[in-house]
């Protein structure tokens, strides 16, 4: 956390999820949905919630604020399918399955009540990259509306975000996958939810069947919606694989588009550092602290974003004075 702070970064995402059905398939987990004993418990051991306590404490110490996603769409660290293994649901009906939703809300209640008085909380996040293939987009929109309202009832002081990838819905099939609504997400509809404080967008052009330059259009399309609805939008995940020879140039071009747009701020995927244990839990998108690449696309960009924030705040104050 000290390296993140030294980089000039103010906000970072930390997984607040980690669930298991066996207690043996993950070295660290927070929630145990035991399919044998049919019990649901919090792991209070040293390989449990104490790890998240330590992350929050470190953020407090170094003046960092945290976005805390409390559920994963994917199987990494448990995810939705862990709930479905316990309750007998499917990924598609998890969003409306009463028992699974109660169990998740119980976990949300535990996390929010545990940390809501911490100065390190930036946002409670409903799910990392929620998707519901073969679903009407209203399924997740309704789920997000109800759950974000529930979280606001527990903690009205902090922001709430969805954690989606920003999928758009268009009748123009030439725009391709990201605009097809095929993942059951309508970003624009979700942006209208009053109990979500800002919109979230992710961006991985190559994995989605596009080119790197297309990423600039993805940024601009969402920036236009931020302006249309008057709600902040954060590009909270984006990255280029380390095997890409011009990775720095690609990232810097996207970052310049962010600076020139109405995107509020951005968060790259993912922070990497050389751990004392020698472990390497990172994927090919990681940007490693201490490298020239990290200086160019993390530290330098953080300074530019800070300048943009100051400039934007000044314009808003000037506009407010004119209106008054």
C-alpha cells in the first residue's frame, strides 16, 4: 500500500470477496458456504477476514481509499457459482434466487457494517463484472437498484457502484459485441439508478474482438453519457498484455483520451510488485512498480489526472458563481 501511495494514487480496488464450498480450495477465503454441513459462516481465522482488515488498515495508514467489490461474477476466489453450488441455482437465476440473494445480502451487511466507519472506504461495489447471458437487461438493472438501495440503508455516507464493464445497447449491429446487450447489461439504464453514485467501465479491446485504437471510441462513448446524465463515470479497469511491443504507447494514447474527455478518473489493471516471498500472483496485464513503464503510464498519468481534477473543480466553482 505504501508503494501505491508513493505513486500518487488516491484510490484502488481491493477484493472484498472470497468464498468457498469446501474450505480447502483456496488459501484465503472470507465466507464458507459449506455444501456438506449446509452452514454459512465467516472465516475469522488468520487466513480469513483478518487479511481484509489488514488491507483496510494499511489503506488508512497511507491515505488510500478503497473500492470494495463484494462479489465476483467469475470463479476466481469463489464467485457466484459458489452460491449456486450451495443453493442449487444457476448463474442466470442467481440474480433473482431468493435464498442466494439473502445469503449475499447477509455477507454485504457484514462487510458494510465492519468497515463503514473507516476513512479508507471510497465505494461499496455490488459485483466485479456482472453478466447474465440470455437474460433481459432488466434483470440486473432491477438487482442493482434493489441492492444499492439496501446498501444505502446500511450506510448512506459512502458511494455505491455496480462494477460492470459498461456494455452498451445499440440496434446498429456493425458496432459489434460491446454494443449488443448480449451480456445482459444495459449501461445507460444502470447509470440512471439513483442509488448508484457513479458508472463503471472496463476495457479490453483485443479480448472483445476490437483493435487497440477502438478503445479511444469506447472511452468517448461513455464520456458522452457522463455529460448527458451528469453522473461521474470511472474507467476502473483497462490494460494491455505485456507481450504487446507498443504497450506503453497504447496505454498513453488511451490516457490522453481520458484526460481530454469527461471521464472522472481511471484505474489501470493491475498493480504489480516484487513480493518478498517471490510469489507472482499477477497476470500479463500487470504494471510493475519501480519500472520505467510504471513511471510513464502510472506515476506520470496520476499527476495529470490530479491536475485535471483541480481544473474541473475550478470550472465548476466558476460556473456555480455565475449561476448565483
